[in-house]
C-alpha cells in the first residue's frame, strides 16, 4: 500500500537517505527572538543615533547587471564621505596612491552638484532626479548614498507588517513599512538578522512597487561618538553601532556601489562650508532636468 512505502522512506529505510550532513554545534548561531514593537523601537533608535558622519572609505562601483547584459567593474577608489542631517552630503573620490580627485559631489537634499576634473564637467541637477543614461555609472548621485546612511524613522501612524523569513544564508525578521494611500503600497522592507538583530538589508520602493534601492549592511561595530578610528568603542552609554560594509544597489539606475568604511567619526561637528562646491573656472556647466530624456545640455 502507498502509506507503507511513504512510512518506509520517511523513517525506517536507511537506504532512502542519500546524504547526511552533521553540523558542528555552535557553528550556526541561535536565532534571537523579538517582537515587531521591539524591532521598530530598535530601528528608530539606530536611525536617530546618527546625526553626522565623517568617514574615510574605499568605493568599488559596478555598472550594469545580468539583466542589462553588460557588467563593468571599476577599480577601487579611495574616498571621503561627509554627511550631516537632515540632507547634506559630500563625497570625494580619489585615485589610489596619487590622491588626485576623480570626482567631487555634494547635495543639500534639493540640488546635487558634481565636478569631474578629468572631463572638466560641472554637473547640476535636482536631487530627486530619476533619468536613464547610456552609461549607468553616471546615474550615481550623492543623494543615493545619503539615503543609505541616514534612515527615516518609522512613524507611529505608519502601518507595519511583521514576518519571519528563513533561507540557507540565515534566519531573519522583516518589517514591511507601508505608504498610506488607496491601495496602500510598500515604502520600505527592513530585514533584521536574527543572529544579532542588526539591520542587514533595507529595500526602498517608489510608488507602483518600483524597487529603487536594495542596500545590504554588514560587519556592524560599536563606535563611540567623535572617535576617529572605526570600531573603537567608548562607554556603553554613549556607544552606537555602525556597519563597516555597505553595498548599495540601484537596479533601476543599473549600478552597484560597494562601500568599505576604513575610518569613522560619528556625530562630530561639520562646518556648513564643507558642503559648499562651486563650479571651477574653465569647467563646462551641464544642467540636468527631469525632462531631458537622457540628453545633456
């Protein structure tokens, strides 16, 4: 009978087992437990704990994807990131060894400015610009990095769904934050690694369910405010956590940026003049607008 065969395969017939793998005790960390309320509170504390950031980083951009049929990997770039709430950011990329600027870009949340010395171009446009270009790496905007570094709070009035998710890589909790409207839409999906309950991934969605950003976070370390060296923790009462590794993927912009934090200062004062970038003499001004349809002018 059929039930006899099933029973034999499930328990009594050793020959039905193709392979047995033994997992060393302790190699898989136990999954921590948390409620949705606890995770929302933890996320908001982390979001509110970062007021400013001064970091020395290594940047590795990748343009294209398997979907576009072309992947271009660029050399690592040494760089600096300055960020100050609510919306100021400056990112400088330098060539290794010689320390010559490859790009310098700023944003105040309204307008971005980018200077590319090798092309003698000074590019200006709205911070929220969404516009396709033939070269995906040109879609990189300072505002994209700011969104990865400074998280918005989850407001009490927002609807949040809560679920568990397991796969071969680990076990997770997921908070899905909805945008109000009829019908409601996904605004963010926040993943917590249950091994330590740190945020490991944030997906950002535009209206219509469009995936704008898929950001991965790893190698979280305790950092005391105003400490120059990343990972040098101070007193527990004044210590916050920050990821040493950030991978920013923008699928609609067709690029990915790997960020390795080498040195870090949190919540120290940053003068407003450090976010000021004027057009250098002799450079060509390029103004970008939403209705340009990919054409520079």
